[in-house]
């Protein structure tokens, strides 16, 4: 399958690199896949990594560069001037990778790099890609594709394809365009293989073509490609001109990143933190969320503080504080997680009212069952009927309120273009804690007083 | 791009279907993509959906069937006998979809369907696919692929490919094998297009081929294809024979499902619940987690109960219960989320000890900062120094313990082949709540007594 990158292997390699024994690893490295070399570069000592990277031929080096960790890439790039970036790196990259790379450069260097790209068409393509806002189809696409005119015959098509294929690494699809570069359809390889060379393209291409528009949101592109099982999708401008293509590998990366981001937000981690980051980086990712929890806890303390006299009279009321707080948090997260996923997959059906009624229905069923259990358990554990009733009523109320908050908060965040996944993290738990405790003590005052 | 499936559109269509006005929608439906028809079938009334589904031609019907909701598919299949399933559906499906479909049938019907498949090779291929355990490369792969012998020349290769392509919907790659069906390499379309027809294949194919073994875990296949940006990967048996291929679309589905499962577990939802499920189904997915929270809460109540006398003396101790509980939960989830992701991406580096030390490092930094803040805030809010100190020391202890639990629990679960993502849900929060409260009151007794 692939090489097994063990710690021992890395230690040996590191030693050889630092000892300057290039002859011991060069052949092996040149035979390796760029993704494997990138993994090695990411995992060895930075000094050795830079030596190894510098020893790569331009084409391989450019590919490896695009696969390594962003921070390390920035560091390696410091050693290049604009002219070198253009001739040694950019010229060996696909347009989409090239645009990504340029986007990561300091702004004063970008222009210099673009000016130094020899192939003017390539420079133009990249410059155009730089314009599209992040998170749109335009920012994901590349311009390398094979296109043929509908007026050609199969033979001419094969000849032209040969020419175009010289410059393209992988042939994913053949697009058919008219004289104005309007996308008309696709020509399947199967058709090309099984049709006489004299047949006009116009007779064999399929006009049922799936495409996305350049301004389509990346998330929508991902859903679209997944829905139709597409490996590559052409991108058109608003008037139907073929401007590029998006391949599934970029979309897969996007899907994973999105899933990770949602997961991180739900777990109280700022995005982009990795298990192998430094202690300081990890702390930075976690501390803000813990601060929310801390201030929430202090707020909860002052809410409870208003009921100090009640606790003095019935200390047992304090026993159920964690239960009420935890249940509010749990229900809130459940409700918002469903909404967050529905928003991400664009699978939310029905209006807000329908959704709310359903959420209330689920909450009522759960709340009734849990309240009944809590009354039974509390009595069994020897608490008074009044306290048991207080906890049960408060639990019921907390679950209903938490469900409502859990449903509304992500919808509201989404409306204001804030990532709704924020709602599933410590934020909603803390909010529900406080409201839940307030309800609990207020109900306690009514029942127990 | 694609049709816009609005509620209004669905209502109209539903009406026409139920009124038997086939002529009004047939042409439109036959022109639609199977994925769009499937979406329509999923979203309209079940009676209308069945009529619509029955009106589809066999090939289109089979494709739509594989895209609709599993429950609905099972319902539609009840109307077919084994012979019909074989001739109308299976024969129109790729081997991997066919195997999936047969796997969903009642076990007594499976054999009947297999016996009724006319093409013996196809029946054999499918029967073989049924053997591979779920979650392995074998269960994801299909057997449709294009293969050529290394002894052929380009011309013969093109001719044979034409024949093979007739039966294959999409040509992803061309595999080169030896006389024993051993995978030797791949032939790029580019090479095929740009080489003279007389060249022997052995001279132009690339032997640097990426492949997976049939027993490789699905998760590993997903990571592998993502790492190397593969659109399709060949599958070999343990001695290197080419047995199938896995396409990226199946892997994308797998990645999404896994991400969803992790997210659901972290949010306290049993897997497989959708926003549009019934109230009962949603309740079933949520209630078990809430019960964990409830019993955790009751347990917490009895832990606090042991310190009733302390609360009677210093009721203010109760104020900080939510703070301590919430922080333990938050830190625990943060720690375990990092481990769960590392396990999923197989990116956990270093040994358990290194990881633990780092986790402890992060926890110590966070705990120190938060403890300092809590002392300051408590004093500012007018609590006694002794209480402020108690809360701060307890908070420090809780964070350290929660980080350890958060790190260990997913590692232990993983070791025993239980999904580590379980650790990020209500389970770990509840455990940390209880331990945290015990520590808090115990420390309180030491400092405040």
C-alpha cells in the first residue's frame, strides 16, 4: 500500500539528513509519493525538514509544499523571492493550488510573484482565481480541463485532446463547448472509445450536464457533488461560460474540515487545533471556551445566591443543582445538534413553526418520562414529596425551555450568518444552566414555601 | 444546476400522481436525474411515491431505489418476488449496489434472488461481495473495472477497452494485470492518448500504483484515498490479485456518515436520527442519553447529600456547584474530543505517556489561569477568602482530573474496540460532574472546617 512511517524510520532519516548523507535517502525519497514525503517533512525536526525539502526537484518540491502543514510552508517560503516562487513553484502547480499558495503569501509579495510567471495565460488564470471569495465554487476550482468544440468530429477531438492532455495531469472529463465557450455538455470516454472517428461531436455528446455556478457556496458544491456522485463538476459563470472545474478531492478536504470544525465547536475547541500542536497553541484553543464556562458558573453562583435563604431552610435543594443544570445542557445540545446538521445538509424541511412543534413534542415526551422517573427515584431515596415534586416540575420546565433555546439559537445564528455550530458548544450549555437554575429555585419557592 | 424541489412543486406533483395524470409528469420525470427523483420520492406522500416509483422504467427505477430512504426502500421491495428483484433491479445495478441491496433483504429471500440472476459471472461477483464484513474495503468495492494485460499493445488495449466499456458506466482508470490477474500498475488515459498504437503496454504503464487490500478497514481506505487524492483505488486480495475497485463517492458517503455519527455521539444522540424523523423516533434516540444524565444527577445529589451538614453551615458552598460541575464537563469533553479525532484520522503521534504529559501541561496552564480568575472574581463579588480559595483549589483539581479522564476514557474504549466517540457525550460529562463535586466538597471540608 504505502510506506509505513514509523518513529524509528523518522529518527534514522533525520540522522542521515543532518549528517549530510544524501546518497542514503535520495533515491528512496525521489521514488516516494509527494503525500508521503510531506508526512515525513511534517514529522521530522524542522532543520532536517528544510534540508530535505531543499533537496527535492522543483516539481516534486512544489507538490510536497502544498501538502505540508501551513505554518511550515510559510517558513519554507521565507527562503524564496518572488521570482523563485514563480519559476520553481507556481509553474509546477495546478492553477487552484497556485492560487492557494499565492493567497498565503504576504500581500506585497503576491504582485511580484504574478509578474514573474512566464506563461501569460497561466498568470491570467491564477489572477482570476484570486478574485473569488473564499468558500465559493470559484475559490475551489482549477482551470485545467479538456474542452472540445461541438462542431468537431471524433478524430479531431482525439487529436486536440492529446495536445491538451500533455499539460494536464489527470483527465477527469471532456467538456463540449460552443464557439463562445458556452458549456453545452460532456463527452464520455466511453462514447469516445466506441464511436467511429468520423462522427460529429454534436451527435454523441450528452447535454445532460451537471454544473455549478461560480458563486455557489462551497458547502452547496459539496452537497451537490455528493448528491449526484460526481468526481468532477464543471464551473460556469452566470451566463454559462465554462470557466473551470472542481475535483472531488478538494471537496473531500472541505467536507472533512467542515465536519471537524463543527465537532470542535461542539466540544468547546476553537477550530484548527491538532493533537500535535504545542501546549500553548492547545491552551489558546481551549481557554476561551473555559472562560465562558467560568463566567457562566459565576453567574449561576449569583443566581443561586439570590436563593440563599431557601437553601438555609432546605439544604437538600442544593443536592439537585447538578441534575437540573446537566439536564438543561444535555437537552439543549441535542436540540441544537439536530438543527445544526439539518442546516449543514440543507435537509431542514417544513417551516419554523412545524419544526418547533415537533421539538416541543419530543421535549414533552422526554420531560414527562424523566419527571416521572425523578419523582419515583427521589421518594425511593427518602426525599420529601414536596422536594420530589419540585425537582420533577423544575426538570419538566427546564427540558421544555432548553429544547426551545436549542432550536432557536442555531436558527437565529444562521440567520445572522454566524456559524450555527457555535450553538452546540459551551455557550448553550451555560445559558441553559443559568435559566434552569433560576426556574428550579423559583419553582422550589412556590412549592416548598 | 438542478431542479428546485419546492414544497409547492411537490404538492402539485403529488396531486397529479394521485389523480392518475401520468402524462403531465412522465416526460419530466424520465428526464430527471435519479438523485432528484429519489429526493422527490422521499418527500411526497407514500402512496403517491409508490405509484411514481412503479411508473419508472427498470433501469431508472433501480437507480432511484438505491438513493431513497432505507425504510421506504424496504417497503417498496415488499412488492417484488425474488425473480423480479433479480431481473428488474439487480441486473441494472453495479455489483456494489447490488450487494448492498441483497444485504438489506430478508435472509430467506437472498438466496432466491441470487439464484435468479441470469448472468452467472454477475451472480458470482455479487455472492463474493456479500462475504466481506461490513466496514472493510471488500464491502465498499465494486467489481466493474477496465483491465488490460501487460503483454498487449496499445491498439489491442483500445479495442478491448471498447468492449469492456460497453458494460461500464464510468471509466475511472485502466488497470494493467499479468496473466494471473496480479495487479501490475495503471495505464493513464493520457498515455493511451499520446502513445503510438503499436507500443507494448508493458512499456507505457506506471507501476507506481496505489492500492488497498481487501481486508483494509473502511476508515483507513478513506484516509488513504484522501491522503493521495485518489478518485478510485484498486482493491487486491492478500496475494495481489486485482479483485475490485472503490470509488470516491462511496468513500465520501462513508466520511459523512462517520462524521455525523461522531457528532451525534458527542451531542447525546443515538446514531441515525434525522431532523425529519417522527417524534417517537427522535425520542428513542435522545432518551437513553438523558437517562444517563438523570441518573448521574441523582448520583450527584447523593454525593452532595453526604455534605449536607457543610451546606447547612456554609450555604454559599452550594452557589459554586454549577461552576465546578460545568468546568469538569467542559474540560473532559475538550480532552476527549482531541483524542477521538486523533484516533479517527490516525494522526495520534507519540506514546501514551507523551500524550498524557502534554494533556497535563495544557490542563495545568488552563487550571492556573482559571483558578486565579476565580479567586479574584469571588473576592470581588464579596465571598470570603476561605470560600474563594476552596473554589479555586477545587477548580484546579477538577480540571486536572477531568483532563486525565478525558484522555484515558477514549483510549481505553478504543482499546476494547468500542467507539471512542462515546466518551465525548453525556457519559464523560456526568462522570466528571460527580468526581468534581466530591473533590469540591472534600476540599471545602479541609479548608473551611
